[in-house]
């Protein structure tokens, strides 16, 4: 399943991650920084690996998109990963 951005929305390098999340059937998934980099086809930026706000700040287009899909992200620097949890309602695109 491909979750598509609205027509006037510029593309995001995180589209492959959005597509990945759209295929998940469970309520949570944990991805290491390396796994996210493999999914998006590029290493994560330093800010994505060091700043928690990169994963929940709604000023970031990719964050708004996965939140619209019903996902919330929790940054875990110690374990170098991000925990994605689907809202109870599980919004659908």
C-alpha cells in the first residue's frame, strides 16, 4: 500500500518510510537509525540522530504525514532507534 502525499505537497525523502509504515499491520514497530536509512535509501542526518524534535515536530512534513496516518514516533538515542506507535483509532489515508 502506498500512502500518497496530497497533490500540492512537495515530495519528501521520507516517502519510503511512509510507504513502509502504511504496510504495517501491528500497532507498533521499532526501527534502528540504520534500518530507517536503508528504507529511505540514504543515511539519516546528524540532526535526525541527535535531536528528538526531528521525530515529533509537526513543522516537519514527514512527521505530519505519519501522524495523519495514525502513527506517533518516540526517539531513543541510547538505543539509536525510533519507536513508532499507531494511535488507537489507527487513522487511514
